[in-house]
């Protein structure tokens, strides 16, 4: 299941039923990401989807590899319900921590565990496009070494010093070049969702 750009996926769909099914799957994945593990009935009440639909979508997500069963939950009586959780490799998020002279990279699974050893590189932040290209090249090399499929890395979080407008995607202190915002430049380079934040807030 493609989670990198949901809107682009939806734009390619024709039927309302297909779109609704895709959106409901995203709701279930988000629920399990936040809860860690959950039963079908709890997902039903928390997400607002009927139980038969939840069961059907859970089966689809297990077949596509995003979700697995994790034993059974406690029961107040009767048969213990199945517990579901995200598979370890359901998706990954890349953390890019920039300082004035260093870049630290870390790749994390959907369980917030480190999926590939961290790397640290020396850089010098400025407003040159060459510096931006150097940062992107190092990120690409790191992702390639991890051997994790590109489509599994659904987002990149970038924390950096300077006066950062996270909503507008602009750093008014560093990596200002050309007409596009820093966020637009990162998204154009990696074709993934980018989250830009000041390092004091990240």
C-alpha cells in the first residue's frame, strides 16, 4: 500500500468505494501507529468504521504486509479477541538533524525503533545550492546503504538551526537560494512528505 503521497493515489482512483476503502485503511494504520496494538472492535469504535468493514480492511492490510496479528487481548468473558499491530517494516521515517557544522541521519521504523545505524557527516550550513545538493546526496547514499525500499520511507523530518517557518517551508537563515522554498526543494528532490522544523522545537 502506497503511503508516500495519499492525495496522488486518490487522484488516480475512479470509484468512490475505492477511495473510501483507501482512506479507511489509512485511518486504521494511523490508529495502530498511535495505539501500538488494538483489537478490531476497539478500532471500530475509535475510528468510526463498522466492524465488518474493519475486519475486511484488516485482512487486506495483512495480505499486503502492513499489519500482523499479535496474539490475543484480555477478555471480560468468552473468546479472547485478536490483537493487531503494524508490521515492523510497514513504513519508515528518516530523521535529518542539521546543525551549523554537522548532519546526523537516522532511519526509524513505524515502531519508532532505529532501523539502520545512524550516520554523522561534517557540513557547513550556508545559502549555497551546492550545500543543499551535498546534503541531499548524503541522504540518498544513506538510504541506499540501508537497502530499505524507497517506497517504504514515507517521510523525512528535517530539524535545523535558524529562523524557520515550518508552515511556509522556509528557513530565513540557511539554504536560501533560487525561487522555491527549502521545503519545495526537498520535496522535489525526494518526492516524499517533508517536515521542516527549527532544531530547538524538534
